[in-house]
C-alpha cells in the first residue's frame, strides 16, 4: 500500500477513495492558490502518482492550470499548479423579508455583479420567485456570464430550513409560502444545482470566511431586520440543530408576560426590536417629544436620523441595544462564542447600539462567558448575506468536487 489513505480501500471502494483524494487536493489547491505537485503530495501524504493522476483530471476541467516555475530548491524548477478562480461562477441570492438581492461571484467569492430590488417577499411568493429569476438574469448579463458557466446557485431565505426539504420555507414563519419551492424553481429556470439555507446562517458563514469572524471558529451572527435570527458557527461549521431551527434567537422570550407575535409565542425578542417594532417606537417617541422631523420609514432612515443626533431616534437605538443585549447575554451564557457579529441595517449605527448592548450584557452574562468574546458590527456591506449564499455553494462544491463542471471526463 503506497498511501496510508488507501488502506481503507476495502471499506470505501476505489471510487470513494479517489473522490476523497480529489477533495483533499482540490481544497488545498483552492486554499494555496498556487502549489506544486510535489508540495501537494507532501502536504496530503498522498503518493506522487496519485497526485499526478488527479491533477491531470483537474487540468482537463480547467479548474487548475499549470503556471510559471516556482522557486527552485536546488534541482529542476517545479511547475506550479494554479487554481483558476474564474473557471466558473456562482450566484448568491438573498431573499429578504422585503427585498431580493443577487450577486455573481467567481470561485473566490469576489463579487463581479450585483442586483437588488424591493419585493414584498413574505406576502407575494410568486412575485418573489419571478424577481429572483430576473435578478439572476441581470447579474449574469452584467458579468457577461452564461447560466451554463455557473457552478451553482446559493439562496438565503428568511425562514428556518429543514435539510430534508431545503427549498421550502417554514409556513409558521411565512404562511403564504406554503406550496412554493425556491430550489426547484431556480433549478428549472437555470438547470444548475441550488443550495438553500437560512439567511442568518449564511450571514454567519460569510463572516467566518470573509468578514469579522475569519479568525474565530465559534461565532454567532445576529441578523437584526424584520425578524431577528442568529447564525451559529460551532467549531467552524454551521450549527443547524436537528430540524434546522437552531439560532431562532428572535423567538426567545425576553418577557413571558409580553405581547403575542404571529408565531403564537409571548414576549419574543423580535416583537421588541424587529423593524416594524422599531419604526413604531421611533414614531411614538418623536410624537411624544414634539419633534418636527418626519418619522423614519425604514431602519436606514432611523439610523441616519440617530447618527444626525435626533434624540428620539438615538433613544430608540439605545432601547434596541438594551433589548438585543438580553437575548445576546443568554446566547453568551449558553454558547460562549469567540465572536458575536451584529448584522442587518442596524449595524451601521455602531456604538449607538453596541454601547447599550454591552451595558446589558455586563449585567446579564457570567463574567467568564464574556471574557474572551468580542462583540462587533459586521464589516461586510449590504451584499453580505448574498455573499454567504454564494459561499454555501462554494463550500458545498469544495466538499463535493463532482459538482464542479467537467470538460472531458469526470473529476471524481
Ligand atoms: Zn416569536
């Protein structure tokens, strides 16, 4: 047996071993961008002949090219293999509660085109699906890319996602989506594989790969929007729970005697700091204070007014920080993540929210659970969640190399 990894031949079968070896090499090639065959063999522990055979397949697919000679260690200069970031492309879609956003990225998740439109997604699934198709068409056109050049499409949805029925949204959260399927709609339109996950999960994934939490393996991303959701990364993986419901921090009760939400539960966090609650509160505060300004019609306007120093809006953000702090303190006590990232439109308010949030957390978390935790706002822009959806497609393909387009023969 020339490879230690091939000792499992008898159990896995030759094809499975080859797929596993392809996956190992492809991930290293992607990570290093440029590496020699000898180095691949050294780093993976695979034999040179195994590496050569798989690399030869990868060269055929166009995923990898041979490039300039690397630095010589004395003998013949090795030929370097270069991962081709633009050998295929990915579309990432964010289906928000009130908008649809699309990005087209390369295989490094570098955004090459983007598109967004306001859509009443919760109330009009048919229109949302139509707009999604339009958005994908628009980013393909803008980047000059054909649908056939897509590796896959990733979609972030404003609902928990059950891995057994990934294209379906949870009727409890979005009742009008009963009977609609995001994944099959896109698969039929573009004939490419589609991967769906919850928006906060994908916000967390984007942070882990490209944003504030890139050094942390344990991370919580809190999406503050129409609903409130947490994406949890535990030991480098999205934690979904047994039925995809994990991270529904918006439905944790911060007041058991509080009002009842559409979810049927009492005193949920989202009833206090979801977008509708915040705008209502801002309007009430401004009326009460006799402010002459027009009450904000969106979280963006609320944050702008607060950054402008409008006292009622500053107060609403303080309130938001305090209430979010209750939910996040509980999360810290339970999970003790390394990083907590605040996302959504509210993130732009920075210290106006983070300050009061910290105050609450200091009062409600065990000191030991916050000692090593950093709480910050997202460093990614408004395309962060769509980028997370593209990242899901990339991550899935790197784990399942057969998803990558092939030119002349199968990779694995
Ligand atoms: Zn609720």
